[in-house]
């Protein structure tokens, strides 16, 4: 197509805006544009209507513009307008355009004066306009009126910032001349996002309404609050003119006459008025587009590449093809089986680094939660000794026994083994819950087919529940087997002889005292008066609990011996989000500083349970409230004769030895039983039988019905892909080799005094230009003298030389670029 020149760049951006507006999103692209900002009644709408030469924008009191209006002006022989949301209809009557804007605004925002960031796209074709694209934004307000939201000021501000914060957006800051420029809302918000004034163009309205004797000359000459792109003054129609339907062409002629006749503005009349503003915006937007086009092309290409792989699956997609549905069903079931196995067995790809999941959580149940539940049964030493005493006395009856009875040992052991059933069943329940959660996580990939996902979850969950009953029966059978025969010949059983010699202190001696059991972060909860809660790095060993400032373990804060320590549950605070447990000394001693108890907090209850299990391994057991039991026990049962006490101690040691053997066996068999009967069986079912159950559960066609969200996503993806291709095709037709206009140089003012481009070099240039100017004046005088010597004689020369040289103008010198500027 060749180089069609810079005049095609604005229509190019219009096409891109339409392409992405059709798919309901901007593809995260910052298209070059001009946003119009200003306070309410600043004259923004009048400026835009003067551009078009027609009355077409809604008017009234309060906030009128409640949605961004993307106004695309296109130079054309015929005059009409069209909206993107009803593109097939051409509006010739511009009163209908106004009504359509109001109706479309109310359709999204309602009639309660609310606002919405969803834009309205309006394109106006006219022979009286230059190619230009502007975004008319709601006017800034301070107070909510009527039934407007109370935060309407902040809603409008957020909407404006959403547009003008983009680097590709030029800002048209509209300020009325009859208000203080220093308090201009438009300039204030523009300065926030464009502190150097590189993107801001000032427009001063209502110049004809200024008080008599005052003018805006300093503003328009860019001396007061200067902008690099300067200010342009315009005169709009008054409200009386608008109500009287004064023709805009007549108003533009009156505006021209105003600037030519006003003594403060006549010297700059050629640089004022709506036609000059329109021409300037056209030139600056064109140049701005040219500068941003390469980056825009690169971003479009990168987004197209990122979409191509996903779109390849959709290019030849046929939703109702039976072969496709069968293939998709096979692939989905196979992928579900692979995902389930990876989550259970673990895999190196797509590792979750935020929390434990699947097999890792089940492993923690096996080796932390389940042992914790088992150990909790062993700590009630006082209650156990009381039961042994009762058993011995009841076996001897009225006789005084000389020997320790075997039946007492067996009765106490069986009672302890029966207690194993509860933690075993709880372990199975925890594993089942994790398996069901794993199934739900694996079916997330089936979201495209909601019926398939629902059926898959139902079938697999039902199978797991069936295996639950078999697993629980098998575990109960294991405990019944242990109860059926007390094997006192076990190689690890201590026997009666060793039991009589062993003391309780020796039985509780910890092995490997220097072994590190656990490391991790915990929060120590202390009252605000004593420093508040703090996080520390804890190290738990078999003998002590130490905490450090951080993971480097260099600055130790405290070391607490584990002797006589116990755990206690602590209720979570009203305002706290963490789960807490306490550590205290059974001898009523201070644990840390002047505290009898320290409270340690974790982010989740699972972490608390895990830490408790680690403390149990170190020999720190939970507390149990025994006050009720002690009150109900006769006083004489606590006093024992020395012989009975020896018998109780012997049986206690025997029970402790045998229950330790059984617990060790149960801890080993439970994971194996659950893995065999539940987890491995579930994996085998998914691989071999799930597909058959799905086929028999219902109609395959309905099973593979796509969700509405998936169909919408596919359509959006395809539309986005084609929009990106079309955008790249449009940009590819444009050559940008045209000479550009540089940004005007910075002005000397306090607003941009930190601009690094303003250096001593500029001062030297200013001096040089001043000297050159005066030199040119002298050269002109001497040249006139030389010509008159030969043309008119010496008398004429005298009269010329008596003329004084003109004084240098009293205004700042402006350095213009070497290349011709579109603004000149």
C-alpha cells in the first residue's frame, strides 16, 4: 500500500480502538489518545461541539457526562455519525445522537447519576473536522448531588487516573478563565501524572466572561504555570446562546472577531480559537502516534505469539463432533488418573511451593498426627496406676496376695489396646478427607465439562467411601487380633524379672539427648505492655527448646529446658487469626522471664498439631484436667501398702513395655493397610474402571457438553487472536518515515525547575541569540545606508542615520527547533 503519510495514523488508531472494543477489552494496550479533563461546567462539551460544528452532547446541571465518550472525528464529504454499539445505523440528525448517548449511558449506569468506566464509542464524519480522536471524561466534582454515591468524587478521580496515567495519553486540561488557574482541578490532576508537563495541553475557556479590566494574557503567553505544549484560548457559546440554538458557525466567527479585537489577545489571535486548537491537536496527536507506533507493534506481536499455542486447539474445533467428544473423554479421564497419581506419589513438575497437598498431607497424617493421637493415651500416669491398683485388689479379693497377678496385667493391657481403636479410626477419616480433596483438585481441569466433572467426582468419591468401610473393618480386625492373644514371649517384652528392677525414672530417660527434632518459625504471644507478639526461629531438641532472631541461628534469645514441661490448649484471641497452644511448668515455676506460661502461635491448626507431635517425641505431653476424677475417687484408694505399691509398679512397667510393642506394630501397619486398601485401590480403580462407569452413567453426548464459560472463553480467545492479527496488518500498511516534530523545550518556571535538561548551556544559547539579534539589526541599518548612498545621495543618508534602532522586545526568547514544527 506504500507510505500513505502521517494523515493516516489517527484513522489507524481509530480502527485499533474499534477492533478491541468489539471484543470488549483493550488487550492491555495503551493506544495513543487525547483525554479531556476538567471540572464540571468548565466548557469541555462546548469545545467538543465546536470541533464538530453540531450540538450533539447531553447538557444539564450537575454531572452530565457519566461514561467516557470516545469521540472519533473523521474528515469526510458526507456528514453523519455512528455508534460502535449500533454500527449499522447512521445518524444524520445530531439531536438523535444526543438522545442515543443519554440512553446508552442510562443502560449501564442507571438513572441515579452514577458513573461507569465502560466507554461509549462515537464516530463523527464531517467535512468540517480534522482527523482527531478524543475521550470526553466526566467532570470533576466535590459534592454528591441527589442520589449520587457519596464517594462520587473519588470514583470520578479514579476513572480519570485510569486514562491519563497511561504514558501514551495526551491530556487536554480545560480550565475556565474566570477562575483562579492555581486552583484548576484539571491542571492539578494532570500534574500528578505528568509532573514535567510533557503530555499536557492547556485550554482556557470563558475568556469573554472575565471581569472588566482583567485578562488571561500571562496564562496564554505561558508565563503563569507554564506547560511545555502551552495554552490555547477559546470562546464558547454562552448558556443563552445554547438555549437560543445559536449556530456554531456564527459562534466561531464571533470567537475569531473577539480575539482580533481584544487588545490583550490581538497579537496572538492567529494562535487562539477553536480552529487553531483543532489543528494543533491533530498535529500533536499524529506526531504522538508516530512516536509510540514501534512499541505498540512490538507489544501486539508478543501478545499474538502468547496466544497462538492456545488458539491452535480452537482453530478447527467442532463442539458437536461425536469423534471429538469421545477423544476428549478419553484424554480427560487419562489426565485425571495421571494427576491423581502425581499428587499422591509426588512429582517434580508443577510443585506447589505454598502449602502441602495430596500425598504430602497424607504422609504427615501417618507420621505426625497418628503418632500424636497414640501418645496422648500414654500420658495419664496417675489414672493408669489407679486402675492397676483396683485390678490387683479385685483379683485378690478378701485375700492378701503375695505375688503379682497375671490377670491384672492382661486386663489392663486389653483395656489400653481397646483405646487404640479411636485414634486408628480418626486416622482413616483424616486420610479419606485428604483423598476427597485431592480428587476435587484433580477435577479442576475438567471445568470445561461440568457434567463430566460432577460425574467423575461422584463415582470416585463413592468408591473411596466403599473402601472406607473395608479399611476400618480391617483395622478393627488388627486390633482384635492383638486383643486375642497377649504374647508375653515377644523378644522385646521385658518380662517380670526386668519389670521389678526397672524404675519409672529409667523408663522415661530420653535417648539421644542432643538430637534436633524440629526447626521452624513460631510466634510468641506476649502482652503489648511487655513488647507484643514477635516471630522467632525455634529449635526443638530432646532436652531443650531454643529460639533465635532469625534462621541464621546466630543471635539466641532464650533456651528453655524441657524438664517438667507440659502442653496446654489455648483459645484463639478475638482479634487473632493465628492458632495458639501453651507451654507451662508443672512445678509452678516461671517458664520465660516472669511468665508462668508462654503461648506459641501458628498460622493454621495443622501446624499446631504438627508441633504438638514434635513435642511429644521430645517427651513433653499434653495436660489433662483431672480435678473431676480426683474429687470422685475415695481418699483411701490413693494410699497403698509397700507390697501393693511394688506390684503396681511391676505391672505398670509390664503394661508400658507391651503397649509400646503393640503401638509400634500399629504405627507400622496402619499406613500399610490404608495404602493397600484405599489409596492404591483408588488409583487402580481410576485407571481401569472409571471410564466404564462414566460410559454407563449416562449419555456420552450430554456428559461432554461444554460449559457456557468455556465456550465464551474460546470465542473471546479467537476474537482476540483475529483482532491482534488485524491490528498488526493495519500497522504493517503504515510507513512512519515522515519527519516528526520534537517536544517543545522546557520552559523556565518553578513547576519544572528540577528538569535536568535545563542547564547552563541554555543560558549561553540565550545570550548568543540575543547578540545575533542585535547584530542583525545593525547589519540591516548599514545595508540601508549603503544602498541610499548610491540611490539618493548623502542627504538621504543623514535622515536614515538619525533613526534609532528598534528596542529589543521585552519577552523571553524561545528556542525553536532546527526542523520546521507543525505547531509554527
